């Protein structure tokens, strides 16, 4: 007997949903040798596939599948398919052979139908790479011969010599060295590429470094020249700033005086407008009165025509009704004659029906007598036939019973022999089972005590872990809230930035402008039209709520181009491009005719358009020209109200963009394709968006700070939680191991109890069965004797009944019954025909009676309708006369009203002619006012232009404004704001000096202001890259040395393993074949890194021959010898052999079994086999069968239990 001292590496394998294992199926593989048996197609080879799969195999061809879905139970008619396959393999790691701090390591792999796979180590999700690194030191991650099937056995001999080398490399454990060598080669290649890249960058930087040095020197010269120019410009700008302000003050005074004169003229115009409005109101009242009278007159004419039509219709209806009345009288006379004839026909039909009924009664009487006689004869024949059938059935049943009784007696005698044999076997097994139960009871009590102690420690650890997990969930909630807040704010900021980008892009591309305006502004940006100041909408500052109204008031002038000069050049450009545009030359504007509306006197008036917008002073005249005679009101009701009152200027504009002209025309801007409020408010929207974006950025910074604090706290909690999880897992593993041990003992005890009970029941049942079978044999013999007597009596009765049946015949009575049946049918048919005719005549009589009653009712209705029409005709004649009198009265009122309306229209014409002359006076006053405004705008523009020039040259400047002039003042930022000197006179040569200084700067040309900084940065980078080249060269030499050392180490280990395997192969080959010899040969011994391995074999009693000439069994035995040699030299923790003994005869199986016994001292063996001799070497046997639901089922048995049963 072999003494088992090997520490087991493999403990358990659990399958659930993998291929045919639909149920959760555990395998205890901790035995030295485990055998798995079962019929073909039962799914036993799926266990070998599962071990490959759970260890990380990615090739589906090795797993006998094509895709992940093939690994999952596919279902059957009796059982649905599953959605997941799971397998767990558990290793014993008490001696630390795996690089992980657990005494027991469980590796789990799961697959789902969507193709996803997940891996777990001790319940924690990991990557496939983590599983491979865990298994790498033991060779399980790479060894080809861990799971050996028939295909691999044959492939070992079929491989080429260089391919066979891989088996020896796996045994030598140099796969790790090879992967390191490949990694070193990749690093060497990466180092070379980096070196080439750095050298290319150095080649690019060398010329750039020289160029930057020259640029830095020119930048310093340019800065000195700019400083001298700024000192000269300060003095020149100081003098011209004071001079321009003086000219602007004079222009403002002239404009103020002219505004007063224009205001008085406009007030007088308001009075005249009121007088004209009064005339118009009177005319409107008279027109409305005449319209009402004409409308009433038209209605009366319509009523008189309708009355005439109704009268004509009533007369025509009376004529038609009289004709219908005469027709009804004639129809009533004809219908009375037809009714009398129908009564006579009905009486004749009644007599005919009575005669036919008498014939039917006679036929029924005769048929009843014949039928009674016939029924009596049939009854007697049926009675005799029934007796014959019963006698025949009795004879047949008795004969069958005799045969069955003989078979039962023979079967019971054979059954007695079987029962006696089974009784002896069950009595022996019962004694053995009772002895095993006593041993199991002692083991169960010890296992329960150990499990209880482990469970107490585990519960304490889990309570502490739950407390930490609650803290982690709370911290995770805080972190998640910060992340969500950050995401929302980031999305909000991205939206604002996108809006801002749209605004900036729209301004750059001049989106929304007409083609002509866009053409002029682009030319201005290029410097081709320097006199353009911009577009009108860019220079206006309009409140958001008024943008639609102001856009409608400006109309096509909204994107008009404002010019200071260059009108002809702008017109030439538009003409050359065939484009249309509106120009506003500030020096040539003419206010035209019209008057400015007064101040708002109602809540419905928002104000005058020019007063509601802000703009530069030099643009004020243009704004007054376009909006000075526009009144902004709230809605169209207000607009109509002020138009009627005559309080409007040229136009009234509602907030929704509707324009009401004084002439009565109305313009709606809805859907207008010209530039509108969108480009008018673009600048305001851009500034608001920039402000909102800045506020959101500050909020994002605060949220980010909160998130970092929460993440730090969460990381600290997770570190402690991981420690507690590891401790809890360790305790749980220990508790589960003890629980499993107790459970297994209990299961074994329960199986033993059930087995003992079953055996006792079998022994008791066998005695009862023997007595019952003996009693049954005696009863069957008595029954057989009685059956023979009954059979003789039954045959005698059958012959008597057959003789009596011929005495009764039915022919004569049947013929008489047929005759009277025919007579009865013919009489019934004649009666039915007579009934139908009588029914038809009765229906005709009923219809005639109903028609006569209907005609009489119709005649009465016609007479009543004629009387009603006579009354209606008289009423309509009176109504027609009354309407004619009302028409005459209305006509007498209309004539004087029309004469009065004609006089009022003449008075309105005279008033309008006087108003036209006065408007010419007001137009002259407005033109003068416009000239003053234009002059003022020019002075303001000149001052503004000078301010911009100063700011362009000096940046922030604190301007000294006169008392009546206002302007922007920068913040008091010390050292950043320039101050202009107050200069009353200029030196004659100052302008020449400034011109020479500008020429000097132009000669220097464009410079790079960042050249000095860039030069220093590039120089520093150049020095850094030079150092990197040296470091990369050194790294290249180091990596080459590492590769060389790895090659030497792999060659040394390979040779050592090869010679060890060769010696073992020679010995094992001789043992398996019972003689002969074999050896392994290197194909290229001079180059160990590239050599292959050949096999030379000589079987007992033969000469040396090639592997291709060996039989199937000889090839299998040779390959097995090589694989066993590899296992003996480099033993894996376990090895799976899948039907490798299928080709071996009984003699070779015996030798094969001896080798398995030896190998199992260092390697656990799991063998899948059909061979009953191979099974004998196993400690534990698992039987696999296929259930009715297409799912594999498992039965386990230990070898000692099998021995007890056999004994």
C-alpha cells in the first residue's frame, strides 16, 4: 500500500452552467488520483475543458467550441437555457507555493451570453493578467501538458522537431525568462526610436537657436526706439487734446440754440395736426352713420325678396296638393274591389286543407299496426344475437386466461430464485454499513466544534467590516455628489463658452449683415476704406426689452454704414460688386420734414426712439434722424389710439415690432429676412455671457476643492476596508473549510444511514416477497383448473343459440311497412302545399287592408295641409306691404346725410393744404438743426478719434475733460495709467521728430516681442536633449547586456532539463514496453537556442524505425512515455489525462497504471477513462451520466467504499 505524504495542491472544482453541467456540481479533487468515468456523450470530457477554461484558456478550438456562448448550457426541451456559465477551482496554498497571502485560493471564471467574461480570485474581481501572474510561477498558466487529451498524445509525436522544443522549455520553466527577453527587446527597440527622435529634434533646434538669438537683439533695439517715440507723442497729444475739446464746446452751444427754435415750430405743428384730426373724426362719424343706414336698407330689400319667394312657393304647393287629393280618391275605389276577391280565394284554400288532413290520418293508422308487428320480430332476433356474442367472448377470454396463468406460474418460480440470492447479498452489506456509521459519528462531533469556533471569529470581523463599509458609502455619496455638481457646472460652462464662441465668430464673419454692408465693413477692416466708422447696430446700446421695437423702427437702416469720409469710394465698391447698401455720411445728413413727438403723457407710451438708446455723441445726429420721429408704444391698441388722437410723429412702433405710419400704413416685421434684433443685441449678449462664464468657473473651482477632500477621505477609508476585507476573507475561508468538512461528514453519515435503512428494508422485504410468490403460484394453479371447466360449458351454449336464430325472418312485415310509409309521405306533401297557398292568400288580404287604411289617412293629411297654406299666403301678402313702407322711410334719411358728408370733406381739403405749407417751414428748421447736429457729431467724433489714437499708443490714459464734456475714466491703477501734460503751444520741429522716429521703427521691421524668452527656453531644451542622447546610448548598452545574460540563462536551463528528461524517457519507455530502447536527440547541438528535438525508438525484438511506422497503441505508449518523463522532471501541481489510455491493451494498461501510481507521489492525477482496469488505481471515482433534461449528473464513490460493496 502506498503511503500518502504529498501535500495536496488542488482541492475542489465547482461547475454551474458550463456546457452540459446545468446544475451546481462540485468535485472534490483533493485525492491523490481521481478517476472520472461515464458513457460517451455524458459530458465527462467537459470537466477537462472546464479546467482549461477556468485557468484562462482563450483558444475556443482547444475548448471544443467556437465562441463564448458555446461554453454556456444551451438548454433542451425539458429545461431552458442558462444565461451564465461559472467555474471555480480551489487550490491549497498553505505552504505558499502561489504568490498570494491566502491559505486557500479560489479562482473563478464566468461567461455571459453577450460575450463578456469576468475573473475572480477569492471573490474579488480581477483581470485575466492577474490570474496569469498568479499561476505563472507554478507553470499552470503556460504548460501544454497540464491537461492532456488524446489529441495532445498524438500531437507530441506529430510535431516538428523545433515545435517539440516548446514542451521542454515549459518543463525547464524558462517561459518567464523568454517573456523578459522579449520585453527587453521591445525596450531596446523603443530606446532606439527615442534616440532617433531626439537626434532629429536636435537637428531642428540648432538653426532655430541661432535665429532666435538674432531676433532677441532686434527686439531690444525696437523697445528703445518705441520708448523715445512715446515721449514725443505725449507732448503732441497733450496740445491737440485741449484744442479739440475747445472746438467741441462751441459746437455743443450752437446745437442747443437750434434745438430750441425747432421745438417751438414743432409745438405749433401739433396744434395744426389736432385741427386736422377733428375734421377726420367728424367725417368718420358721418360715414359710419351712412354705412349703418345703407346696411339697414339692404336688409329690408333682402327681406322683401325673401317674402315674395315664400309667397310663390306656397301657391305652387297648394296646386300640387289638390292634384294628390283627387288621385287618392281613385285609388281607394280600386282597392275595395281587389279586397272582395281575396276573401273568396281564402275560403277555398281552407276546404282543401281539411281534405288532405283526413288522408294523412288514414295512412298513420295503417303504418302503426305494421310497425308494431315488425318491432316485436326485431326484439327477439337481437336478444338471440346478443347471447351468441356473449358466448363467443366468454370462450375467447377463458382461452386467453389459461395461457396467462401458465406464464405467471413460470415467472414466479424464476422470481423466487432471484429473491433468495439478493437476500444473502443484502445481509452481508448491512453488517458492513453499521460499522462505518459509528466511525462517522465521532468525526462529525469534532468537526462541528471546530466550525463553531471559526464562525464566532468570522461574525466579529464582519460586524467591524460593515461599519467601515457604511462610512465608505457615505463618503462615496459625498464624492459622487461633488462629481455630479462638477459635471453639471462643466456642462453649463461648456454651453456658455459655446455661446460666446458663436458670438465672437458671428462678429468676425459679420453674420446677419446684408451683402452690401458686409462688403463695406470687410474693406474697412483691410484698410481700403479708412473713412468708415462702423455699422449703425454696432454703435447703438439698446435695452433688451426694446431691441425688437428699435430694430423694426430702423428697418433697413439697422445695418447702414456710418462714414466720416470716402462716400464716393464706398459707392464705387458697391457698384463694382453689384451690391446694395445704405450709407450714412455724417457730414451730409439732412433731417428732412416732420416733427419730433412730445414727452410721454401715458403709461402706454414708452418714449421717443432716439431718447431710449445710447450712442456716441458724434452719432447722435444720425440717431435723431432715424429715430427722432419714432414713438415707441406698448401694443397695437395703444398705436391706433394715438394715431386717432394725432399724437404721433411719422411712425409708432409697438414692442412686438409692428410699425404704424401716420399715413395709415402698417408694417409688420415678423418673419422679416433683413437684419433684426438679433444683431442689434449681439454685443450686449456677448458681455452677459462672458460674465456668466466667469461666475461658473469660480463655482467649478470650489466644487473641485470639495471633491478632492472627499476623495482623500474615501481613499483612506478604502485602505482600511481592504485590510478588513482580507482579514474577513481569510476567516471566512477557514470557517467554510471547517463547515465543508463537517457537511461532507454529515452527508457521508446520512448516506450511510440511508444505505443501512435501505438494506434492512431490502432484507425484510425479501422474506415477505418469498411468501407472497409461493401463495401466488398455488392460487394460479387452482384458477387454471376452474378455467378449463368453464371453457367446455361456454362452447356448448354457443352452438345452441346459433341454431335458434334461423327461426325468425323480417321480410314480409318490412314490405308492408314500406308501402304505408310512402302513402303517408305523399299525403303530407300535398297538405304542406295547400297550407302554403292558404297562408299566401291571407297575407295578400292583410296587405290590401293596410293599404286602404293608409290611403284614407293620407287623404285626411292633404286636406289639412291645404287649409294651412291658405292662411300662410294671406300672412305673407301683408308682410310684403309693410316692408315696402319701411324702405321709403330709410331713403328719406340717407339723402341729407350724404350732402353733409360732402361739405365736411371739402373743409378737410382746405385744412390739409394749409398744413402742407407749414410743414415746409418746419422742414427748413429741421435741416438747420441737422446741420448743427452734424457739426457737433463731427467734433465729438474728432475728440473720440483722438482719444482712440492716444489709447492705441499709450493704453490706459487718465484724460483731463472740460467741465461740459464727459468721458470714460480708467481705474486708478498706479504705474499702469498714463497722464497727458497740459500743453498750450508746440515746438515747430516736434512733428518732424515724430515722423523720423516712426520711420526708424518701420525700418526695424516686424519683431518678435517674445524672442528673448523663446531663446532662453530653446537654449535650455537644447542642453536637456543633449543630455538625453547620452542617457539613451547608455540604456541601449545596458539592455543589450541583459538580453545576453538571459540567453545564457535559458540555454543553461534548457540543456539541464533536456538531459534530465532524456534519461527519464529512456527508463520509462523501457518500462512501458517491457524492453526495447529509446532516446531524445538534439537536431542542432551547436546552437542550443534554435535546436529542435527528435525521438529515436526501438521496440522489443525489432530494429530502430521511424515514428510513422508505429501502430496506434505503440504511438500512444511512446507519447505517454515522453509526457510522463516531462512530468517526472518538472512535476506540475496536478495533471488531467483525458482518455489517453484508449489505445492501450490490458497488458500495457497495467504498466500505465503503475506509472500513474509513481507520478501521483508528486502530482495529483485526474484521469478520464473508459478502461475498468485504469479505474482501479484511483482513490475517488466520479460517474457522469446524461439526464433526460440533457444535463450531466454526477455520482461519487471512494475506493474503500467500492471495496466494501464488492466484498
